[in-house]
């Protein structure tokens, strides 16, 4: 009998627990959700908005969705829209709430500034569903707003929301100066201050095409493209100017052209015109009509020279590919080679064993050596740098291919660096005295 009573109590307890979890909790959750929904100004999902219109007393903005994450402006100009601003605008409307109903059936809307509202927002949803919100005056005692849903007679009091709703053309417009994907760019052409050169990517490797063809630093180019892609328009000035001459854009002092493999014609070209006092520079995309203002930092970035994209690594090599090293200072020369067993030995001035760790350290320092600064792209007067008769020469022999040599001349005036060049190349650069000390130990 006691056993049956225990079972009965267990069944009853289980029933109470199940009722709580299956009935009470869902019902409580539903009440919370209904209360949450009841306090919202609009019930809609942001991803169902196909287009919307913000009407203000002095302007109308009409925006349309072109893809899940992209929008365009249709009025007052046709242009790409700022997706971030649009998302924030719609998200705010989605979560906007009212604190109370001011009047259930308002007879005189002018009292609340709703007879001639300061803003009218129309959302066009999927399935021809439309929602319209009228925005009136601020509450006299705080920054709350009087609002009204079109088709209803209730006047609602919403929170401090005017700044979130009162957007301008500049807010809605995409302010990206150059729209491109860095990984797709295959050509970058600079025309600035009388210098013209081009960076071209072939088979995944970047090269500088100027007075001579030189290997370029891929990381430097990647950083440049990343930096340029982040620059924004400071101000949209003229949508269709009568003349570009007063702005210095008929003969721009700087141009930047980006091309991708998909470009059938001229690519994307940015023109830089006259300076606007301390505000920035006039600029425009060559294929567009409108003129914009952008900051001084962009012009500084575009003022790069071809040498800025040259690789700073002195020599790229694999240590196992090295067959010999020769160090020459004046008339003295030390040569290192490998014996038949593959071990390192001194071959000149005498044949002798050498310390393996010293050779490995030398090759490590050579691999780590970096150019301090590129000085000249061509050498018309090598004697000015002491390179007509090099004071030091380092040569590396490889198992396959031609040997490589570094020629060193004079020290710089401050004594901190040496002038140098790679044999067979015209480019003159500097290497730190510390680096040279390690290589010619």
C-alpha cells in the first residue's frame, strides 16, 4: 500500500513538473513576447524591407535593396548607399518603442506637429506590405518624440530618437572613395609630380615597370591597397560641374589607376585636383561625373615613388642552395666552399677547416639583411658613392644559376650606413654599418 502511494506521489510530482515546463514556462514566455511586441512602434523584420523612403521638409531619400547586404540611393541622386547606415536606420526602427499612448483619438494633430510632420518614413516590405510612420515635434519637457502610425488615430510618445531617424544625404551615401577588391587588382599605375610608373602582377608576382623592370615587394603593395581602400569621401561637392578647370581636374597633378583582370577598358582611375585650403583636395573618379573632397593624407599616400615598392630584403635564398661565399675587402679575400662531403671549408687564402656555426651565422645575417633606403634608381656617377672601385665585395655562389654579388662604396656622411648596389643593377641603396660589420666579420 505504501509502495502504491509512493508511486502515486511520484506520478503527481512528475505531472506538476511537466505542466510547469510544458505549459507555464511557454505561457510566461509568450506573455513576455506579447508585451515586448505591444510596446514596439513597428512590427517587421529588417530583412523583409525591399525599399524605404524618408521624407523631410526639405528633401526626400528613396533607397532600394539590391542584394541581402547592398542598397542603392534612387533619390535625390542615384548612387551606391552606405549599407552600414541603412542597417542601423532599419535596426533602430525595428527596435523602437513607445513609452505611452498620448491620445487615443487625436482630433488636432497640429498640437503634436503631426499635421505637417517633420519626417515621414515609408517601409515597403515583401508581399506588398507597407508601413508608414509620421514623426512630429519633440515633447516640451524632454527629447521624446510624438509619432503616429499612418492609418491609426493614436498619438504615441517615443524615446529620444530624432538623431537616429533624421538622416542626411551624406549619411545615406556610400563614402568609399575607391571600390575594389585588393586580391583582384593586377595593375597599379602612378602618375604624380612628373613621375610615372606601373606595378604589374604576373603569375602572382609583382614587378615595377618604370625606367627599368624591377621586382616589387608584394607585402608593400598589399599594404598600399589596403590603406587606399579605407579612404573615405569627406564631402560630395558637385554632382555634374559645368567645368573641371576651376577645380584643377582638367589637368590633374596626380592620377592613380587600378586595373583587374575583369577590366575590359581603362580600369578605375582617381584624379587629384587643386587643394582646398586646409580641408583637402578636389577629386573625382575619371568615369564619374561628381566631384568630391578628400583629405590630405590620401595625397600623401599617392605620392609614393617607385623605390617605395622595391623589396627591402637584400637577398632571398635558401641556405641549402649556397655553394660558396667570397668576402673581399681591399686586396684581402676570404673564400668559403664545400668539400666532397658537403662540409664547409676555407678555400682561400689557404685551405683549412672552418667553424660551421660561424658560416651558418654569416648566412643567417645575410638572409636577414635589409636595405635602409633606396638612393638612386640609376648610377651615372658611381664615384660619388665610392662605387667606381668598391671597397668591399660579398659574392655568393649557388649550386645552380649565376653568382650574386654585393658591392659597397663609401660611408654616408653620418657614418651610420654604407652605399651599396647589387652587381649588374643600377639601383644604389644604403645598408647599415651594423649589418656590414656582421657580414664582413
